C-alpha cells in the first residue's frame, strides 16, 4: 500500500486510491487555497489545477516541492504559512474584491465572453432582402390586350 508521500496512481478514480492519499490530496489543496495559491476547486484528484497551485506556492515561497504528486512535506510547509503568499486565485468570470472572489458584472451593452472578460455586444446583423418579383395575376374575368392580341 502506498504511503502518503508516494506518487502512486494519482490519475486513477478516487475509489481506487488509498484513503490516506485522498485525504492528503484534499488537505494540501485546501491549504494551498488558504494561502492564496489555489486551486479554484478542491477534489480528491491531483489534477492540473492542483499542480499549478503547488507550482505557484513554490515560486512564492521559493521552495522546490515536486508538483506532480501531493506529499506530506509539501502539506507541512504550506500549513506553516500564516499569510496569503500567492494572492487570491479566482475562477473564470470572477475577480478579487475586498479579499474574496466575486462575479464580474458587465456594464450595459456588454456581456461576459468565454474567457471571463466583458466585451461589447455586437448589434445583430440585419440583412435586407428585396421582395421577390412575382408574376402579376390577371384580375378575374378580365382580358389583357398586348400588341393587338387579346389574352383572357
């Protein structure tokens, strides 16, 4: 059975991982979030968000923990931090205000795009199509004289 410090099969489904490793993963992610390094979501998987969070911690704390797997050593180091060292990491469509993540509100005439930024709403393109020319029907019971020929 792998110990919490082992890399182990971290990409497998949570049910196949030892409980201690799942708890270590969630605890380290929670601590990384507490010090402002992220990740935006906490789960039992050591995914790309968790790896980026530990890499951000390494840069801010000038440490060198392996970000490919959660370790007890990394958890202890992050737990010792008392301040926010990375700044707050907010998800798409949110920004930091008064020390927390809040939704971005766009001004009138703008909407939130797929990258989470406000952009002007383009007016809909109106295509004017000229009316179709139709054959004029003859009024009922009326004849038409064209060049001396009668058409009824």
